[in-house]
């Protein structure tokens, strides 16, 4: 097994659809500029309520990626 060194960043994704969609959107966008993303951890979940229903999800993630070299 290879030993890895990880760096982590914090992201916040949002979606009108679901928590899972908010997570996927944040990771997909980060993957455009951050290489070697390996894991994520949900740190916080929030939502917006309109007319008694959930209208929007916001999820804060800690995302880990391996360092090169």
C-alpha cells in the first residue's frame, strides 16, 4: 500500500434538488481545477424554506486530495 499525504479544502455546494446534488455539484466543480480528489466529509447542511417547504439545500464539505511528487 502506498503512503499518501493529503491536503484538504473546504467547499460549499448548493442545489434546489437535493443534498446529494449539492455534494456532486461542489465536487464536480472543484475537480475542474483540483487534481487527485480522493474523499469528502460533510461538515454542515443547511436549507432554505419557502412557503413551508424546502426550497434549497446548501452543504459544506471538507474535500481531501493527494499531493503530487
